[in-house]
C-alpha cells in the first residue's frame, strides 16, 4: 500500500512571506526572473536563496496544475 502524500507540508515550512519577491525588487527584476537567474547559476547565490527559488518553482507548478483541473 502506497503512503498517502501529506498535503499540509507547506504549513510546516519555515517561510517568510514576500522575502524572495523583496530580493527581486531590490535587484530591479521580477521574482520569475530572479528564479531563473538563481536556478541557472546556483553557485553565485547563498543556499537560502536557492531554496527559495526552488520553492517558488514548486508552488508555481502546483498552481498551474490546480488551474488545469478546473
């Protein structure tokens, strides 16, 4: 029997809302552009920023899946 995925994983994550967007605005770009820059060159950014970029990628993907279902 396969384990059921927990849907409340996001609630347990330690997230400061708007932190990634604030970093992007400080650089004068959108959060999507910052995400692409970070994921293309992860060695140029700190670990926290890389994790934030990956989280944004995951959440945007989940939102797209949810819209497709409707």
